């Protein structure tokens, strides 16, 4: 190795908040290379890093110092002295190497430093940089504490919330907030693992910015964050926040007990999606579930002590078949649905044309009545003697104008929901019902549970057969209805109004 003086370029940018205003590495390199050309200096070695200089241990800085010691009398080109050091140990080493002429010169766009310079100049500059960063750190800590005491969270909003620049508070994200709330609800049940919850959220459309599912570590962190029930944790202390809570403290506490193992339920090999949906037709008691010899079974709890059905165990596969048969009751022929949909669509469109024609007719009648009224008013204005003879006609026309305006107002005040949208939602509901039985059989336990929450109220079983069942609306109506019912009738049904349809969309 040729141990001769070198010209060294040192670039540093910190990711810390206090250095955000510093020039980027690219800008520093551009400025210093231009300076090198101006001074007719050729750069032999470049060291650059993105690391704060307030603490010792910068890898590239240490390599540069070793390189300089191996090549005495080298020169350093740097944007400012505080790029080299913001702590006394590194600053002291730079001063010592400069005094010993191991560093021949430190060159910045604002001036140069030489071995014969007064050491106090360098010491003051390094000391000022060190004190600045210490003061800034304290200011940031003090400012953050003040924000917390005011109920405001410093930094970006947690997942499920948005930053509101107007109120300075965190507001609930209308989309992601529901997913976070669901995660707490699922975990509080005690039967869902973090992996199961992650998979569920991902399948429902909850993804990271990179299009991936949450990591287990990230979900674990979310479930431990008190911000979601209205508190903010900083340095082990809790502060009440002004933001709207996403969950209750009770729900949060349940999740903490499960996370800590204080309320960890017995690990289950099987998930029982029908628990809570089935009753015994013989005694009315609920059916519970258990695992025997590696298989899941349902059976009567015999809560009244006089039921023989509790001796009959229903294998989960058998019960799945019973549920699939029930869901088959809401199945309609897909081709018939399409034909009914097209017919209803044609009727709605024709009615829409009729309504438009009626409104146009009213507008024309209003225009004619107003024109006649204005003409009579003009006559009276030019000949006041005609006022008494024309007064009855004027009053009659005024009444006509008022009546027409009221009819137009009723048109405009009518619900603005497009009937075609209602029809589309109705068709979608029917098509989903068509595949419900097969979808249930192909779903895992968690998906089956979600389907049942949407479709089923209760299933009554006796002697391994369904005695009766009740579905949620509008599916119960669909199960009871003739399968050749006109689809347009469903659009007019009470349970298939636009708001009800919106509620059952997946």
C-alpha cells in the first residue's frame, strides 16, 4: 500500500429529526466535488454514511480515521465541521490529528482549518455542535411531553387512525379502523391465533402498503397498544388522549390477559364454528362441542337434566352436511335470476323514462302558467282600472303555479336512491345465496363462522336431523318464497330496501 497523503471526501447525513434540514448526501457530494475542482484537488477516497454524530461508533468515520493514520498529511473535504463530529470524543480525535499534522487540512465551503490554527476555534465549533444537539434533544422531549399532557400523540398516527392536520388529533380511519377493531374482537374470543387473525384480515382486504398481510409481531404490537382504547403510553407512563377510542378498555384488558397467559383458554385442536347456533329440538338446550379421539363433535348440554339427546354425538362433518342442506333452501336457479333481473331492469328503466316525462310536463305547465300570470300583471300595471276585473284570474293562476311547484318539489324530495342500484344489490344477494351451500362446505372454520353470523339465527336438531331452522333476513324470506318469484317483487320488499341490502353486502 502506498502510504502517501490522500484527499478524502466525507459525507454524512443523519436520519435523526435534528438533522432533517441538513443537505442530503447527494447534495453534499455535488457541492464538495465542485469545490474540489475549483481548488484543483483530486478525490482519492470517499466515506459516506447515514448515521447521527451525537454518539461514538460510526463505522465509516472510524474507517476514515484509520485510513488517515495510515496515510499521514491527508486532507478532508467535508460540508461543515458538525458533519465530522457532534460529540467530544470524536471531535477531540479530529483536533488531535490536526494538531499533529496527521490531518494536513480540513476543507469546507465556508473556510479551511490547519494544524497551526488556534485549537480553541475547533474546540468551540465542536462544542457548539454538541451542545446544540443536546439542547435540541431536550426541547423535543419537553415538547412531546407537553403534547401528551394535552392529549395529543406525538408522531404519526397508529395503524387504524389518520393524522388530522386541522385538529392536530388522530382520527379513526374509516376503512382500516374496522379491521383493527375486528382483530381485537377475534383475539378476545381466545380461540383465534395471531396467524388465523392475520389470514382472516388479509382475505377481507386488509393489507400493508406493500400488499402483504400484517406480521405476527406487528399484530402483537397493535394488540398491546392502549391508544386504541383512548390512552397513550410513553416511557412507561399512560396519558389520557383526546382522540376517539376504537375499542373499549374492557375489550383491551381481555386481550391483555390472553396475551400474558392469565386467561389463556385450553388449546383446542378444532375450531367449532357452529357453537352458539344450534339447539336441541327435544329440550331446547344449546348444543355444545368437544374433541374426542381427534374428531370434533356436537351434543346437547342437557341443561334441564331430562334429555336423552345428550347421549347422541354429532360428528362435525355430519353437522356441516345438515347446515349445507339448510343453506340449499335459499338457492335459486342462476339462469332464472338473470332473466328476472333483465325483466325488472327493463321495467325500472321504462318507469324512469315515464317519471322524466312527467317532470318535463310539469315544468312546461309551470312555464305556461307563469307566462300567463306575468302577462296579466303587466296589463294591470299599465291600466290599474283592470285590477278588479282581472283579480280572479290572477288568483287562479297564482294557485296553479303554487300547485305545480308543490308537485315538482315532491318529485325532487323523493329518495334519490337509484332503483337500478337496489336491483343490482338484490341480484347479488340472490347469486350469493345460490353458492352459499357449496361455499360453506369448502370454507375453513373461521370462514364458516363468519357465514353463519350473516345467515343463520338458529338450527334445531333431533336424532341427527334438522327439525327446524331460522335464517336471518332476507334469507329466511328467500327460503320460504316460491323459487319462481319475480325478482322485482324482492326490490319492493321491506327487508330488501336499499339500506338493508347495503348491510348484507360482503
